[in-house]
C-alpha cells in the first residue's frame, strides 16, 4: 500500500429522492416478468422455448390422443386404405395384444399364477422400500428367500422331481457340512452348540428350499420358452436385484478386505465387468456358458441372460456398497472392534446396517439402470417386453404404418413409469437421510 | 516395564486364532476355488470344442471373410478381406460413432445442464422434462424409435431431397460430395498446419499480453482467419493459377440410388442421435451437480467485479466446476462408448455387430471372438480412465 | 468367504449333474424325459411359427411331431425351443435340443466340421430376391447398385457376396441380427431388395404391410438343401430322424394318407405292408416299434399332406411343389425303400 496515494472519497451530502415503489412486486404478472422476460436475452430464450413447445407438443398430443385409434380388431382400423386412420397412434393394437405383452405365450389357463407372482413381488418391494414398514428384517427374509422360492414354484410349476439319488447325495452333503462345522468348533475349542446350530440351519434352509422345489403341488409345468413380455422384464430385474445385492455386498467387502488376494480377485472382477458393455456379457453367457459346462448339461435359455445380468449388476452394486463402506467413519470400525466383535459380527451388526442405509439412493439408482438394461435381453432372443413388441410389429394382422411407433410409445411409457417412480423414491429417501444429518 | 510386559503377555492360544494364519487360510481357499472353477471350465470347454469339432486358436483371423459390410472406413471387400480386416472395420466404426457422439453429447449436455439452472423458469423446466424423460427410458427403446423415425421421415431414393451443394438426403442416408485430392494438395495441408501453429503462437502471445497489460486481443477472429481463411485463400489463389488441388466427386443418380460421393448411413444417424440425446441427459445432471458445487460466493464475487453472467459462467464457474464434473463425465463418455454396442439392434456395423455377430457365426469360435471383443472394450475403458486421471490431476486444485 | 463356498458348491453340483446325464443315447434320454425337445425357428410362417398361445405350426414343426409320434404314439410330446440362426448349432451340440428342425442348410463344412449330421432333406430350396414392384426390376441381374437387406451369420450373406462378385455388380449390404429385423427394415424402405431362401421370401412377404407390392425375382442364386440336424455320432438317433422323413415320403408315394392309414394296414401291397409294419420288423431295428410309420401317418400325415397344409396350396404361402415334388412327379424327394 502506498500511503501517498489519495483515494478519492465520496460522501453523499444530500438525500436522494426515493425511487417509486415497484409497481408489481407480487402476483403472476410480476412473476412472469421476473422469470421469463427479465431482459432481452431472457425474452428471446423464452420465446424460443415457446416456439419449440409449439412445434413439438401439439403434434405429439394430437398423435398420441386426439387422432389416436382406440378401438379395432385388426389392421383395417389403422390403415387409411382400409378406412382407418393413419395419423394417430394405434392403441387398438396395444389393446389387442396386451395379454401377449404382459404374459408372452404363457399358458392361458395358468396365467393366474403370473398374477400371483406380480402380487408377491409388489408385496416384497413395498415391504423393503417403505421405510416405516413393520418387521423389515422379516421383509428381507421374505424377499431374498421365501419370494424367490415361491416365484420359482409358481412360474415353472415346481415338481422338479430330483429323484432318490439326488436326495441321497444331499443327505451326505448335509451330514458332511454339519460334521465340518463340528470339526472346526472342536479344533477352535469354541462351544459346540452354535456351530451345530449354524451348520444345521444352513442344511435345513437348503433342504427346505430343495424339498419345496421338488414337491408336486399339482401345478402344470410351463416351460420357460413360453414366458414373455412384462413377466420376463420384471423377472430379469427381480433376479438381478435379488442376486446382485448380496453378491455386490460380498464383492464390496472383498474389495475393502485387508487380504491382498481377496482384494485382487474382487477388483479384477468388478473392473472387468464394468469395463465391458452388457451386451457382450449377454452374448458371452449365451454362447460360452454351454461350452464351460460338462458334457450334456445344459442351461435353460432364460437362465443364461439372468446369470449375465445378475453378474453385471453385482459389479455395479459392489461399487455403490463400497461407497457406503468408505463413508463410514473409522470410529465405527474401531468401536466395534473394541467391543470384541469379530469380523462377521462387526460387519453384520454395526457397519453394514449403517452403510447400506446411506446408500439406498445409490442402490435404487443402480436398480433403475438394471431395469432399463433388462431390455437388452431382447437382443439375445429372450422375449421380454421389447421383444414381444418387436415380434408383434410384424404380425400381418396388424401391419400398419403407425404400429411400430405405437409399440415403442407403449414400451417407453411402461419403463418411464417404473423408472421415474423409483427415481422419485430415491430422491425422497435422500432428502430424508439428509434431514437426519442436518444440524 | 518388565513386570507389566509379563502381565500382558498374550495367553498361549492356538495358532488358529492368529489373524495372519486365518488370512492365509482364507486366501488359499479362495485361490483354490477360483483355480478349480477355471480348471473345470477349461477342461469342459476343451472337451466340448473337440466334440463339436470347432477349431481353436486365432488363426481364423487371416481366413477370408466372404461377406460385405455396409460402412467401411478402410478398404474391405468380401473377396479380399479377412476376418481380421472385418474386426478392424468394426472397431473403426465403433470408434468413429463414439468419438463423434462424445463431441455432440458434450455440447448438448452442457447446454441442457446450464439450462436446468437458468433463472428463466421456462428454460429450466423444459430442460428438466428433457432430462427426466430421456433418462428413464431404455436406450434400446430410444434407438429402435429413432431408427424407424429416421427411416420413416426420409424419402425414397427416387425422390431424394436435394439440398444443394451436392448434398442429397434419402432413406439410404445422407449423400455428399467426396473430395478427391490431387498431387499438389499437400500445399493446402501445409498451409493449414502453418495456420494452426500460428494460432497457437498468437494465443499464447495474446494471453501473455493480457496478463501483463490487461489489454485484450481478438482471439476468435484471428483464429478463424488463420485456420480457415488462410487455406481458403491459398486454394483460391491456386485455382486462379490453374492448379486444382481438390476436386469433388458429386453423387449422381443411379438406377436405384445415388452413386459416388460420400454416404452417411441412416443407421449411423439413428445410433448417433440416440446415443447423443440419451447421454446428454446424464451429462446435464453431471454438469448441474458440478455447477451447484461451486459456492455462491464465487458467482457473487464475479458479479461484483463487473463480469457479465456469461463471463461469470465461462471464466469463473465452469473452470471450477470442471474439477467436480470430470470424473463422472469420464464415466459417461465410457458409457456412451459401451452403449454404442447397441448398434447391433439397428444394423449399424459396429464391433459387436460385425465381430460378435457375423464372424462369431461364420467361424463358431465363440471363446476367441468374445475374448477379443471384451478385450477391446476393456482396453478402451482402461486407457480412457488413465488419460482422464492424468487430466483430472492437472485441473485439481493445488492445495497448500 | 461366502463366494468361495458358493463356487465350491457350484462345482460340486455341476459334477453331480454331469455324471447323471452324460454318455446316454438320445433315444433313451428322450424316452426317459417323456418328451422330445426340438429346436425350431423363432417364427417363419409355414415352417415353424408359434401363435400367441404358443401353439406351433409348420413343415419343420410337423417333422418333430412325426418323430414324437413315432416314439411315443403322441405328437404332442414335443417341446419347441425357438432358436436364432446364430444359436442353433450350439444348442444342438450342447444337448439342449434333441433335433434341430429349423430350415437349416446342409453344407459340407457343417456336416464335417461342426459335429452335426443331416439325416434327411425335407425341403429343397434356393436363395432368391424380393423387390418392390414399382422399381420395375424383373431379374436379379438388374440389381447392380441396389442396397440389399440380409440376415447376418447365414449362408445367405455369403451367397449374396459371391453372386454379386461373380456377376461383377456393385451392391450395398445392410445386415441385421434376426430375420424379423431384416424384413422390417426392408419393409420400411431401407433396402431395394430383400434376400433369403425362396421359401422364406414367400413366407416373409405375408408380413409386409402391403404384400401385393412385392414380387419375388425368378433367379435362384444358390442351392439350399434344408433339413433336420442331429448330433454327430449317435447313429441310432440319426436313423430315427431319417426314417421318419422317409416314412412320410414313402407314404405319399404309396398313397397312404392320414385318413386311410388304418384301412391300408390290410393292403396286399408288400411295400405298404413293410412300411406299416404288418410284414417284417423294420421299426424294431431302429429302436422303435414296428407300427412306427402308422403312428407318424395317423397323427401327422404323409409328406404331401404336410406340405400342402403348411406351405402349399392349402396355406397362405401357396408355394408350388417344384423341386419338392416326389421323384415320380419330376421332383427331388425320393423315398428310400423300406426293405
């Protein structure tokens, strides 16, 4: 600072006349002026947007609603040369095919089973996602065990008919497993009871699951090649979430593990899967899985993309969960350890409940991505919603110029409702969690 | 000390309780399991391949392909091209659609992201609707839509839309004049190089001048003159002098379609449109988050310095927001590249369509083809992350 | 840790299953399952196509039904697995399907290098072109400079390249992954011509938004003997598939039809007697029963009946018998004698 510089000063000596009050500080007109026409640039922008809306929205509304064909039994309704209208969406086509879009070719007399599946799925989703739902721990058991088993039996018909040899093998396996637990307990000189309980519990859960799948409930078998439409779309998404969450947690823990080889294996898997497009994973599952299995053993055609999407989603889920684990303050880990908890106890009782809670928005966002990605199974020939629409597009009974656009509009609407709903939910949870963090 | 030490000396316990021993045990089990899994898979694969009499190894890459591809950036023909050439063609097609897509989606994404924060209510709302709609509909559905929309909107070749200057548009694509370079075209390239170097030097000089004296020099106009004006002027002069460094092959009407010239496929356009509009919605969110991360004080300080809103955005907010934006932006670029594999649904000959589609089918060598294709995407991902990490380190704030 | 356990468990179960299922003859495993799995087209009218309820119809489908009828005396004991062109051979090799009846071309490399056998040819076909009428094209030779839609990963794609190269013509190929996408693109005006097997052209034309606007060009540019495929090495199973087709051919030749098969059992014609199992033990030699042919004809019909119903005059495709007529009527279908 140079002290010799004379800084010019200005001191007002006279009262300035008050400005007139703003003539419109409130009300819609003021709001419009403030928000839309506050300057020349803004005015031009607003007018440009209005013009854009003018050229896009009215034709869209006209196409989707006003000129749309709502009723009809075949293509005549949507063809100008047959007396129909070609200028609007052909919703009659969707109405005619809606059962195909929902169930695919699922045996008609058995479709009530699919409806129950939808209901069970809705129940599980609400139970898990509604933060105030009672007994959400039971909800997790329901969603990750009871529901998958029930869904499998309902959709395929159960009655897997393993045969005596299989059960003999399982009995030996179960006995060996319990013996292994007992042996470990004996070696470690810990009490025998919990070890036997855990071992017996694992065997019991697997045994009950297999028995249920084996049991003949008198439901007709419906081969997976008949499944299709929204059923398959929801199925792929559900399997994706049911598998990817536990598997993603394991991978995330592996990546944060202190054991170098465990960490390396997790990192390689996660980065590999995240570095390649889903479609290549699906094609790999489709063409290479049969090669890796022994001899005549085959994998169901629907199961292959299910495995592919589940693995794919697991890698992304792992990164979300890892974010949650990293966000946990170190004190939590140290506190848990100072209480004498071992690693599984620390993770399952202290860290994961908190970490998973803060990453619910991330999990839901991953799930939105997974839900959209389910449409890719259409490329490997699975009849999901997109594929059923593609297949119906070339039905000669409905050959009309607007069929394609109408079908895609329907698919877009379906996906939009689900994804938008989920993203709103995730925003809501985020806000609630943020509210808890505010001081 | 000694007494305390003897008191707290660890009780004799089984070595099984040693965390190190346990750690080694777990790792051995994991490695054994992985090795076992790979061993089973590999032996099965070998047995299955032998049973199915499928050849293995990468020798097939030099076999004659025998099929044609619609868009080839390098010379390729059914007669002369090998599977390896087909791979190259597919790879280049993937790269070109990704590269062009990244440029356009960045522009669109930034515009929409900034628009979402606009004080103009209409602009902000329209941008929000755009983001919500595009983000929540699967890209595959959008691509299929764009493909029939593009095909449906375009006229048949016989009624091609003539747009002047050798541009034609029809359902076979966009046709334009193809430049044919004569032997003296190097002059133009040299002049262009001179222009580029000159611009670079001038910009550095201008910046230095501004830092030292505060005077601003017209950077944009000079750049334009040097990069564009200079070559054009040279061209005109050369043409006047009688030489013709560049001539154009115009598309002509053939029996079915226009022949000659350059052609941009409708599949390419549909794929590009789909990728750009879809990814832009995600980039817009990234940009919005980045801008919001810049504290309000920065904007206020910039306004109080007398910068216009445009200048504030360009000189103060965006440079700081870039730190937050770059990492997620990188993953969006990678997503776009990976999503370009959806080309297979609309028949654009990208890597997956050509190599994992046709070549896999013709040769039956699933393992080799899948490994190569995945390797390519993996390499692209890793290299991009690596480069972006370097850039990220450069723009990161240097803290004391 | 959990992951390691899971993988061990997976490996164990995998090896368990493997010992149970491998190294079994196809006929025995089909009988044990109680049904036949048949790899079929994802949807080609007249050859193999499911309706919205999942009921399959078509020439190739009926061959599978005939095999099921021969084994179980019940043509409904078949499960159809729709396969895309690129998945079909892997599905057969891996044992997912017992027989692949999906208009697949028999070629030397497929027969010798892919571990497949083609026991019979149930449709003689060739590759052709379809164009819009208003283009005014009447021969494939006039297609110089045209853009052509084709399905990738098929012999079609290769034949196309060969044909245009041999005739020194230029073309632009637009290849799609499935036949549906290919035809949709052609129908939307993306290409001037659409190429596939001639039978496929007729069947796809039905799906055009205006079928009468399209014509099939007369040139046939390739030989496409289409037939069922089985895994190489199981000769008994190959015999069953071959003789199922032959039984249908011989039945047509001898005039045995779905309607009169029961009366024909009393025929004095020794050829008919041998075919229908009233003389000799030809069926048992293949692992079936002696009335195998009766079962086939009773439930499914002879070749002519099946042809007429699915692709011939009785169907919407209205394909002429042509090369697929019996040898006695100038065609190529030649029933090997049962004796």
